[in-house]
C-alpha cells in the first residue's frame, strides 16, 4: 500500500511536469528565484551594496517578464496553427454544440421541463402583418439565387396551416416556403421561451454541417448605425469566443463568425424587436431585409402592435419583412392552466389550495384573476409564489386564494410582480441573501438599465456609467468624482479578450528601438547608446508586439469568466509592460546618471506606462471603482458578480450571452419604479 501511494505520488508529479501550464508556471517561479539565489551565494563571499541588490531585483523581475512574453508568443503561434485546421462545417458543428449547451442550461434554470413545458399555441397572424402566401411560394420556387426546394419538403397550402402548439414550431417553420417567420404576441405571451424550445428542437434534428440556429436578443442593436451582419458577427464573437479566430482558408470574412454568416451557416433568431427604440424599428426591418441573402432564413419576435407600427407607420413609408410569414401566440387554454398549476404543486394539500382560483378560469365573464392567468409570464410568477419548491423554508406558504380579492387584471398582475422577488428569495439551503437585501439592489440595477443604459442588457463593464447618480453631499461628490475621473481614462468600450503577440509588430519594434540606439550611440557614446538602444528596442518590441485587444468580448458565455479574463489582461499589461519599460528606464538612465537614479526613474516610468497600458485596453479598473463606490453607498453588494449569478439561479435574471437580463422586461420596469 505504501509503495502504491508513493508510485501514485510520483505519477502525479510526472503528470504535473508534463502539463504545459504547470510547466510554464514552474519555469516562471524558477526565473523569479534564480537571481536571488545567485545573489545570496555571492553575498556569502562578497559584500553586496544596495546597488547590487537593486540589480538582483531588476533581473528577477525582468527574466519572468521576458518568459511570459515568449510563452504568450509561443501559445499564439500554436493557437494559430490549430485554428487553421477545421473547415466551416466543423466550426458550425462546434458552434451548434455550444449553443445547445447554453440554452439547455438556461431552460433548466427556467424550469422549462418542470413539470413539463407550459402548453403554448398559435395561429396565423392578421393578413396585413405577413407577405401574401402566393408570393412566398413563388419566391422560394423561382427567386434569383434561391436554392431549389429540398426533395420531399412539403409546404403549407396557406397561412391557415401554420397553426400549432407546444413543440410543433420546428415543423411549422419547415412548412414556410421561404423559412422566414415572424412570431408575434402580447407582453408575457411566451415568445422568448418558445424560441428557446425552438432552438433546442432545431438543434436536435440538425444535420452535420448544416445551419446553426442562434438566439440573440436584439435590444442592443442600433440599426441606424450598424448593419445586421456586422452586429451579428460582433454578437457571435461576444457570446462564443472561438469565433473571433481567423476563418478557414478560402472562407470570406475576417473572422469565423463573419465566415459563418457569409456561408449561410447561421439561422438568426432575433428576439425582441419591440425592445429596440420605436424610432429605429422600421430601419431595423429594412436592415434585416438588406442583410438576407437569397434563400436566407430568419425568425423575428415582436409584440403585435409594435410590429404593426414598425411596418405600417402612420407617418412614413410602409415596410415589411421580405418573404416572411407571421404567426401570433394565443392566450393560454384555461384547462391547460388548471392542469399545469395542479401538476406543479408539491402535494394534495397544495393542489387543493388552487381550487378557488382555478374555478375562475374559462368562465363566460372571467374574474380579474382568471384574466391575468392567461399568459405564461403570469402563470410562471404564480407558480413561484404559491408553489414552494422542496428545500425552501417557507414558514407559512401564501394562499393563492388571495388572488380572488382583486378588482382588476392590472391589480392582479401588479401583485404578482411585487410578490415575485420575496418568493424567489425564500430561504433555502445555501442561500446567502434575503429578499429585503436583494430587492433594493435589483431595483437600483433596473433603474440603471431603464434610465442610464437604455437597453435590457445588464453588462458589468457599463457599471461605471451609474456613478453620476450616486454622488450626494460634498464628500460623496469628491469620492465619486475621483472614481469617475479614473474610470473615464480613454479605453475600450468592451472588455479585453486576451493578449496576442504579433511577430511583425515585434520585429518592427525591435528594429525601431535598435535604430534609435545606433543614433544615440553616435551622439552620446557607444556604451550608453548600446544600452539605450537595446532597452528601448526591447520595450518597443514587446509593447508593439502586443496586439491591441479587439473591441469585442472573446470569452466563454458567462459574465464572470469575461470579467476574469479582462482582469488577467489588466494585470498582465500593468506588470508586463510596466516591468519592460521600467527595465528600459533603469538601463538608460542608470548608464548615464548612475544606478540609483536609473532605478528611481525606471520604477516611475514603468508604473505609469503599465497602468496606462492596462487602463487603455481593459474595463476591469472602472468596474472595480464603480462597484466599490456603489457598495460603499449600500446600493449594490460587494460580491456583485456572485449576487448576479445567484439571481440568475433563482430565476430573477436570465443570462443572455455575456450579459444578464431581467426575467422579463415588465419585471425590470416594475422594479425601476421602486424608490
């Protein structure tokens, strides 16, 4: 047994030594420690003054920096070699797997299959909201550049055959000749979750190498200044980091995301056209039409009246989504709601508590509670409030019969919105925050989105924009002004995605620095000129070789991982660039004015340049300043990302790629009215 344990221990060390990241870490620590070991050995035989120990310090910082730079360059070359391998079909397959994981996780978080998906049905929308059916069929059959219809595919004879329910939408989409569909519905009618289910169903039947359905909220799209394809390419890179890489040989576009779009391998599912500002919706429809290639498919969701106003504006030219059919979601069936709420209840007593409310559903003159419980949103809120889950320590579960006492549908809906947060934060094992703590923080974030950001996307890198609303009193103004001033240093609009080494830029920087060194050598002498040239060449070479961070996010679809990546880049730039420039200052000024002056100037220059490089390329520092100030003001919790992840797990927020959104826009607006 002892021998086996020792053997296992040895194998673990051998495995660790073979692991590239651990091996690089070991080399880094060795280079950091080696100058000190040498200094200690020399100190045993020779007296080392302060200047000698300064040299040891400088070398101990410089060697690891050079190693990190080389390792980054090496990994970039390896990644580039790996990226050149797969073709577009394989990239599409990998994207399909990532999309499936994302929305399967979100569906589980939203309890889509617990106890089962809430039955949703639809029918063809009004005729003035869709293109004539005959024109759809003719376009798909004989349009210039359109691919021939797939063998065996049967189109619907007319819009009346588009009616369906539950998981039939994928089949209905296949009946539309053009594959273009608008899904309309009232607030809370279940459009987004129906799209989640559609994406999962399409992925389940997708052929290898085929188009990938990608669900994207369009609230952050500005159609007046950006085309759909450009915005989609940026959004794809934001949510799926590998798509920022170079495309395969022969593929069009600067990135994999652009190549997939150009190759027709993305089926855009554009959710929430009504969340774009009203003045831009008609332009958005025109942009979608312009971006669609012959045979290109698209799905768009929107509220019914907002879509009608966008394509039939009273004071502008009419616009329609080219070649698109349209369906509209129906109110929930009363019998389906009764079965669903009873089946969701944890036991017979809990089911019996629903009887007074469910008796009001489906009557000739439904009471306000019966009117409210006709949309999936209201039913979902009611189940959270009145059907506690196992493990939730609810001392006295609320009685759904209280819904019978309201005199209007609006009052019932307002009550459900107000009761949702306390219900979502019922104590359970592992819960950290109470409803009393969470609700004011959520209300602050809702106001931030409503009045400052203007979109439902809750992005941590935009938190610094909330600082101007927090300064109260002279001391508050000074502190907020300092934080806002530092956060306002010119920099990127989005977080950094990583650090890459460009060999061309590295070579140009080294050549330029050495050229300056030669000129300096002629003017001030060979020794000082050589030292100046070498240090300046190294500094310019390394800094020039660091590619600027792309103005997009290229990290996993988790806001916390995006933040971690941005923080790593900030630390790398601040320390790496700072040390390199510091060494340049030490060598340059040390040769001319002495080691003491060189150290002082080198440290000052290194710190200033390192911080400037970090602030210019990352968003972590503004976020930290904003979070700290808002936490000091008790407007947000200090572990903000942990709080947002917890709110997502409780169903208060939903994750939309690298950002969060409130569960529903109406919930955000309701919370934004709280004091």
